[in-house]
C-alpha cells in the first residue's frame, strides 16, 4: 500500500470578496487599503440621502402643467389629437374631467375641465383630432364616421 502515489496537498484557496463589501470574513486575507470596504458606511449614507432628495424634488420637476382655469383654457390653442380621456372624483361634489392633447412635435397639454360643463367632455373621444384657436371657446372636432363638428366649451359659474 505504500507504493500508491499520493498527490501533493493543494494550497488553500483565496477567500472570496464581494464588490463594495471587501473581504466579508475579515482575517489576514482582507485588504485593508480597499476604498469601498473602508468607507462603505459613509457612501451608503450619501446614497440614501440622494435617494430621499430625489423622491422629494423629482416629481415636482417632471410633473406636467395642468390647465384648469377658465382663463388659461380660453387662451390656449389646440391643434392635435386626444390621447387620454379620464375622470377623477376625489370628492363627490368635485369631478375633474381630464383630456390629454398631444399636439405637433409631441407637445402634450393636460386640460382639466373641472369648471366646464361636462357635455363637451362627453362628446369627444380618444382618437379624435381637435383644433381650437387662442381666445376662443369653439373647438373643431374631426371625427372618422361623421363630418367635422364645432363644439363650444361652456363654463359653469
């Protein structure tokens, strides 16, 4: 039995390291000069602070302008198609009627017809094209199955 060759013993393997955490087990194999391992706590606090700041400030920057005042809607000029049409009833006495109008060059206008009579909102649909001149409440609606129609937006006082 002593004639059977015995393979030489292998050297121990290196400890695995995770990125940003360095040597997880510590000990002699951990690198003491690792930047992320040494300053990981401060980097984590800075990243958390930036995430909280982004949650506070980015929604205000990325939010769309909502046109809901009667004077704003009167002064607007529309030349595009209706992409979204939906309602929002946060309170029973106040129902918001929203139209998302996509104009030329991808410009979007979100119009809230909360002060307007809902008859106009009921007569328009999503794929229709709408054209409205500035300082006018007459809206020309291009329909696919019917001839073009001119609708008037009426505001409730």
